[in-house]
């Protein structure tokens, strides 16, 4: 059933959280660029990449507002975002919309990979406190991988193109009422094709791998902290790093909701309109999870956010923000990376 009441909450969800996530990440990017202390310059490279990908994801959510149809060997996408108003030509519009969805998937996968880099980096900083990591090397690895990532997966997007006749023939087996309707739809006719299998397998397995790496790094850090004697201040600093690491696993854990629905529906064939609209819900939510955690848990960024918040509130309401009464909110889990640049 294509016309379903759950279509409306999905579009509202994407059109509300998408702009919010885009705005929060733009602001965080500005704060990272301007207010990052020297002691965090190396680490901030990875935060900046994740912030950019989250901002792009927020924008892509606005553009697409997708409904996902998984059949195991195929993936179809019905769009409800503003990309529908871009073109009138019947073949160009679906490919244009599909580009933004492919970009969302690429950025989401890149975010998980960079998150793994950040976990390993934190474990290294804590367990090897006398070693230094050259910032340029971190930038080379981070930006170099990002370039390769987008190049490969963009190639996968172009290889997924199929004729309108082939697309209609396959989607008509599931929703014949889509043919000739006003809905914009596209998809991948074979997710197991050589050009698609890597993206598909990464989408399914990467969230689990991220959580596993996070737990391994946590165990390594805890073992190190229990092995040596530190001052209370030093222990709090190290444990704050571990807490930030654990809080960031919220993102891959949310991704597992989408993955579980995607795999379950695809393998059992139990797809319904509600499940199809529910699948992308957690992916949209991810765009606000990481920046919110950064604002709360990373001390310099929290202070900068409060500093920028007060003039905005004063301009709108003509009064000082209550946040100024307490410049340092009572969050103990504050990151402070002191490894030399």
C-alpha cells in the first residue's frame, strides 16, 4: 500500500530533524575551526570530518525523505523530499534524487570509519602518553581515506543506474500502483552485483564493527588505567575520554535499528508501509546525536557554544541566557586531549 498515513510522519521527521542537524553541525564546524585549542588540533581533524558528514546527511535528509523497500537482493527508494521538485523529466528526477540518497549513505559509512579512527587514536593517546602523533599524518590518513571512500562509492552509484523500463518491471512486482503515479522512485536492482556488494555489506556490518572496536578500545584503556598509578585529576581526564568514546557509540547503535529492519524485512519478505517508513528514522536522528554529544562533552566546544548562545538569545528575547549563570555546566565527562601536536 503506497498511500499510507505513515508517509506523513516520515516526511515531517526528515523535514524537521534534517534542518536541525544541518544547522547544529554547521555551527559545530565553525566552533571547531575557530575555538579548538592547540592541544586538540590533531584530534579535531577527525571531529571536523564527522561534523561535515553529519551536516551533509542532514541536508540529504531534507532533499530525499526516503521510504525504503528491501527485498533481500534489491533495494528500492521512494522519495518525499524537495528533490522531487528539481526536474520534470521522468528519468532525470529519480537519478537526481537517488544521488542525494547515495551521498547520505556514503557520508554515513564514512562517519563510522572516521569514528573507528578516533577510537584507536584515543586509545593510543592514553596508553602511549609520551609518544607524539604528527597532525599532518592524521590529516593525510583521514582526508586521504575520505577521498578514496567517496571516489569508490560514487562509482558504485553510477554503476547502479538502470533503464526506466527495467526499474518499472521490478518495482511493479511489489507495488504495481507506483507505475504511472506521481511518486518519485528509484533503486538498486541487484545489491549483490560487484559494484554494489561492498556498499551493501558495509551498510550492514559496519555498525556492529564500530561498536566492537569501541568496546575493545575501552578494555585496552581500562587495563592501562588499572595497571599504573595516576593522580585523581589524571584519572578523571582519562576516564572522560572513555566516556566520550562510549557516548559516541550511540550513533552506530541507532544505525543497528535500520540495519535490523533492513535485513529482517529483506530476508523474511514481511515488508509493510510502516516498516518501510520506519527504516530511515534512526538515520535522520543520527545527524543531531554527534553534534549534541560534542557540545555537551567536549569542554572547549561547550564553552564556545555558550559564548555564542548568549548574544543570539539576547538579540531574540532581549535578555541574557540562563546558561551564562553557570559557564561550566556540571558535566564531568569532558574531553581534554593533551597529547602534543
